[in-house]
C-alpha cells in the first residue's frame, strides 16, 4: 500500500490499484498550500464525519473524479443534494465489500454537523481489510473502550490516530488506544493545523518510543509504502 499525506486528517491510500481518499480538507488548509487539489486521484472518498475540516473538498473532488463516496446516511443524503450521485451510505457496525477490500464502520466519539449547519449523523471510524493488509482510520474520536473490539476483531498492520488533543484524544490517550487496538505502528493525524491542536513532535515521538510504539508524523505531500 502507498500512503500519501495531504495534511490534517486527509490521506490517500492506494490499495490494489484503487485510490482511497480519507477526509479531504486541503484548499482551506494553510499548511497544505503546496498541495494541488485538482491533481489528487480518487476512486473512493471515505468521510468520517461532516465537519468542514474533513469534508471541505469532498464535493469538488467527487465531481472531478467520479469517485464513490462512502459516508454515513446523513452525509450521503447531503451529498446527493450537492449533485453527488455516486455514494454508498453506511453506518456504525456495518460492513461492505468493495473491489479493493472490506470496509467496516466503527464507533468514533465526537460530534458532527455539515457545512450548512445541518445534522451530520454519527461520526465513524473505518477498519479497512484487504489482501494487501489491514488498517484502522479512527477519524476524530476520544479514547473509548469500543476500541478494544477493534483489536479483538482483526489484526491491524497500522492505524491512523488523532493526536492533537482539545477536539480529539491527545498523545497520551493515543498511546492507550494502541494497546486497545493491539497495533504498534501509528500514523498521527489531526494535529498542528490550528492553534488548539499544535503538538511537540519530538515529545510525542519520545512518548511513543518509551511505550515501545512507532509514531510516524508525515510531512504534507510525503508518501510512504506499507
């Protein structure tokens, strides 16, 4: 799998020749000003919840690429009103097999509203299973005991976890989450974009190292192979 970081919580993941794009928030992100949104590939767009910093570029990218958008029912309905017809509604606890692999929707403890102020449904995380590997994209969430179910459900090769605190769990709780999900290889997200969520990178890495864990804080525009 090839993973590319586009800033904040937005990642591209290439699996079996298909391009998955998570929570597209690029053009309003001042830290991602060197990313050209029109060049991003997407066969699928997965949206964890409706806040602007996770959905801002979803409509424009979906229209340009024709990507299928995977989201909760309320976001699916909102997207249909924006002229996006290629959607797949899901909800917490559900799973579906796509041509790249399986998507399982899991709980995320957060809030959700859409850019126009309408109700955004329940926030979600995603467990992706494929013949290239399995991973967990947590979305915006607090630390919850539900994460233990993820660790018991499937073996994860790596996970995307929020570490910015204030709006989500921070570094210390993310370390506990690693134990819950039984995963030691973590890509951090939802940090630094705003003043409220700035983190000390060195301190965060050291805390993970002391716990016997790996924390990768990718540079915007960087790609890695898993």
